[in-house]
């Protein structure tokens, strides 16, 4: 079990729209951050991405439940993201399972998130959500 991963998860879970300057405590200036919807390079772009993310939701929380170091300076965090967006799912709480692959020295320089973008976003859009639900029923 990695103390770095636990510390990172604790600090990351405390982030919100009012303290994004703390990203510099977690990430290097040249961090590369990738998720199924975005890729950003550098701490400035990462701050912009998170600022936009927090500005568009009413609530956002990460609950971490897995801390797996696989090598020196490399590991995975498993989490559940819970959020409310005023234009998705009627403003109800949406939960998405995911994991983050991190590489670090003293701070994280590479962060890649894995999650189901459909479960996070597309399934909750009015027209597209109905189409995805129909496809799932047909395939199931």
C-alpha cells in the first residue's frame, strides 16, 4: 500500500472551485493529464480544465477506495465520482466508477483517468441518452 497514493487521494478529494491553486502541490508544472474526454499538458491547462469542470456542476466529490502501487513511482487509484449537473439527469446525483493511473517522482507528472464516458455524460443527455438506452436494450 502506497502512502504517496493515499496522501494524493486525500488532497485531491479536498479540491473544489475555491482552492484549485493547490493543484501545484500535487502535480508537476509539465504534468500530462488524460481522460476519455480531454487531454491537457501543463499545470496551467490542468487548472483551466478543473476550473471549467467545477464551474459547470452543482456538486462534485471523489471517494477513493483502492490504492495499488505497482512499481516505484507508479500506481492506480480506484474511485467513485459523484456529481450533480443542472442539465443532466434532472439534476439528480450521478455516480461513475473509475480509476486513475499515476506516475510520480515527488509530484504526479502523468495522470490518466479511465471511466465510462457514456455513464458519466452521454447517457444523461436527453436525446442521446434515450438512443443509448435503446441500443443497450437491443444488445442485452
